[in-house]
């Protein structure tokens, strides 16, 4: 997807990062990145803070890659948002760097785009390094409590067989939520139960 981030592959602009890992956004203990900036306008968006295109947490791809690679207690990486595919070049560079050193880690991405819309070369490059894509916008009237989907229009697409053993969990498993410290406060990670309330769910309803 063309965006203000096009051509940038050495840094990412994030809403937040969960370095210690969580079990609320996919199988095992997962490092999570929430990207900053989204062009979708999903009514009932539970992560409105991640939508504006403002500099938030700008980190170098090298630094994040080194951090992920060094964490022996994680099983994979989940990217939520915001919209991940607006920063596909940087995320491709990140996934490539991590894969070289930690091929054991799986990758999950939430996107407000459907896979049919992700046709650019940068989109395809990122998809080629992704094990599971959860696609499509969040539709509040279709809210579901099934697995990692926020609404039933979203699809859990297995791009590789790696996470197929977790298919049931991803499609229809119990939705977990975990509150962790962030900055001076806390955030609750996981698929929101309903509309955002006082806690912040970094996306994923389509995502945290
Ligand atoms: S729900 Fe996700 S895709 Fe939709 S507007 Fe909010 S951040 Fe963007």
C-alpha cells in the first residue's frame, strides 16, 4: 500500500511495543508491535490513538530485530495497528532480519485490508514472510468472540503451514486478554470484548 511511509525501510513508527511477550495475540508467548497510522475508518475502532499519522515511537528496524532475536522466551511476533501494511517495507526488513537468526519464530499480522487488496510488491514481500494474516476491517455489528478475529467478516488466512497445528485456537479459541504496564499506565492486550472502554486495546478488533 502506498503511504507516507513508502520508501522507508530502516525505521518503524509504532503506537506501542510489547517486548516481554503476551499470550493474548496468538499461539505461545508473542512479541507485539502496534504500528502508528491507519487510513481505515472502521466505526467502533477500538484503537483510535493508533490511527493518526504522527511520529509516536520511532524505532530502528535493527534495534527491534536485535531485541526480538535476543528473547529466547518468545515463540513469535504479532503485528497489529494502526495498519501494518502502510509500513510494509520496514516490516519486511524486520521480518527478514529476524528470520535469518530466529527461523523458529512465527509471524502473525492483522490488517484492515483484505488479502485481495494487498497486491503491491511491498505487500507481497511482507506476506511472503508472514505465517498468518488476519484480514479485513473491523465491523462492529459482526463482533465475534471467536479466536483472534474481532468481527466475523475477518479471515484467518494461513499463508504457511507453520501455525496450522493452532488452527482451532486461531479460528475459534477463547479470546484472552492481558493487562501489562506501559509507560505511566497500563494497556489491555487482546481482542476487545466490546467497544473500547477505559482500557486501551491496541487493536484487533481487528487487533489489541
Ligand atoms: S479498527 Fe483497526 S483498521 Fe479499523 S480504523 Fe481502527 S485501527 Fe484502523
